[in-house]
C-alpha cells in the first residue's frame, strides 16, 4: 500500500488518499475479507463468496482477489473444508488459490534450464488445483467461475490447444459475458503464449460486437494490444511514444467511446479504466488518459502496469503524476 495525493477534477485541490496496489475494485466488503485473509482469518472470505453465488461477475472478482490474498496460506481454506466438505465456495477458493500459489513460484522462462527443480515444484503445485476446481464445478454445475480458474490452470500447464478450447467452451456456455474468463482467453490466444495475433484480435472484436454499452469487455482491446506489444515489440519499445501507433490508439479510442460505465458500475470497471488509462497515457493522449485514471480512484490493477516493467504500482504513480492525477 502506498500513500500519495489523488487529484480531483481539473481545477480542484488534490485530496489526500491512499494508492492501494492489487485491489482494483469498489467492494468494501471484499477489502475487509482480503485484509482478514492476510491476518489468517478466512471465514469472511467464505461468507462473501457464498453471498455472490447468484452474481458470477462479483463471484469471479472475489475469488480471484481472495485467492491471491491466500497465497502461502491456503491451508486455512483446507481447515474450513475439513469442517464443511460439501461447500462449493471453499473448493473453488482452494483451487484458485493453488493456481495463484503455482504462478507465484513459476521460474523465469530464461532460467528454467538451470531451475528444473523449481519448475517441477511449480508444475506439481499447479496440478493440485485441478481436483478442487472440478469438485467446485460438480457441486454447482451452472457456475462458470471454476471453469474460468481452469483456463489459468491450462495456461500454466501449457495444455494442448484442444484442451484450452474445451475449457473455454465450458466457461463461455455458463457465463457468455464473464469478464475474467475473457481476460484468460485473450492471454491464452496471445503471441507470448504461442498464439497468433490475428486470432487474438478477432476474438476480442467478436466479444466487443456482442457487448452492450455498459460491458467492460471493451477494455479487452487495449489488453490485447499490450499482450501483442510485450511479445512482438520487445526490444523495440523505447519510451511511451513507441507503444501505440496512431491507427492503434484510434482503435482503442473507438472501443472506449463505445463503453459507458453507467449508474451501477460493473465489478471490473476499475480494471477497465486502468487498461484504457494506461493505453492513452502511453499514446500521450492526455485528456482521455486523465479521465480514465481519475476513475481508478487510486487503485491500480496488475495488468496493464506490470507490462511496463518493474513495480506496477510505481508505473501507475508515474503515469498519474505525469497527468496531474497524483501530485507528489
């Protein structure tokens, strides 16, 4: 957590606020549950997952956040499962937590040849996520969120394309507009994970064509560009101006114009604002960049800021200071 000054509308005095990394949501109950997990208290997390069974978008966001908070602490979920072995929320949480625990120990690709032991540990940990996720899916057959988690498992284990496609069909059939599943699919189709850029962008454009104006899947377009740049332009990017060409940022701007947050924001709205804000910032489109970053309320998401290298929160703060959204 970092403290800084968050700017308000143009001409207003900045107000003192917290810049909080890793919490890109407007869900105070989730904030409380994540903090509780950090203190090794898990019951609130289980409770709020149960309360979101009828809302897959909120359930998806909450289990992702709670799983990341539980990295290194997943035995606490196992303890609750011993008391309540038929609880689908706990099986879902345990499976997603094991996925996140595996990602946390994944060796750098360049070091795998000399870190075979580490890569074996990573693979074994990822494989332990499969059974609890399947249990969660069996206990709630209409729930798309276990299948979303399995998309990340498939990516981490580098499963065959046919297996990834089959998991995507399971997730999309149950949650046709589920934001988190779409993010996992975009990443799976990206060139840095062996995909073809054209197929990735075709997938995104199809998703956007089916989305209504309040659907944050509009932000899948800047996400796809970031995935493309990281692989296809690595070593070429030298500063902000070399990220987005004029035609590319016009593409992003069109997607942004088609998205309207609405009076009741989607659970992933702050993530979407982060993606658009970062893209416009890198294209030096100051006005839309500032508009979007103001709507993040000091809550940077991991993606896209970690694409820029180094500390994601630091990259967010750097952009905000440049745009007078955050004043040091």
